[in-house]
């Protein structure tokens, strides 16, 4: 994003005059909802088509069953995903992202882009 585009976007989002307390609160709210080591990888896994608990767990190296369970419950409470129970034998539980969660799409893509560029930069592959 060019500097002029960034300034225009900032004008749309930030209050005038700037309210640092409001900006900090907004950042903290965002970090609370999507922060931590596992939430974004879980969202990414769901967006890649994994719907069942074990499939999500297998797609995220290093996550424990207990941690995944806890994170899924918290994400459901924050309306980022929907848990659907189908009464069958055995019972089938599936997780899907909500439209609200999909509103993070642009942010997540930019984070992936930045992360790739950062890795290249620190590995010495980019000026």
C-alpha cells in the first residue's frame, strides 16, 4: 500500500482529533479476539476446509488436544466460528467460520504477506 493510500485509509478509520485511548482499546480488543499462538492458525485451518476436530488438530503442528478444545470454545463465544452437532452414530461435530470471522480475511492475508516478506528479509534474500 502506498503512503497516500495509507494516509487516506487512516483518515477513514481514526478519529479527528486522534483519541489515543480509543485506538489502544481497539487494538487491545482485536488482540484479545485473534491474539495468541493458535487462533489465526485455527482460522486458517478452517478456511482451508478442515471442519472436524481431528482434521483441524492434525493441520496445526504443535497444538495439543486440550488447547485446541479451549481455543475453539473461546472462538465460538466470540462468534468467529460455528459449532454444528449432527446427531448420528457416532455424533458428528463440525466447525465452520462465520461471516464475522471472514471479515478478518484481508487482515489475515496481509499478515501472511508481511510474514513471508519479513522471513525473506531476515534470511538475507531481500534488500
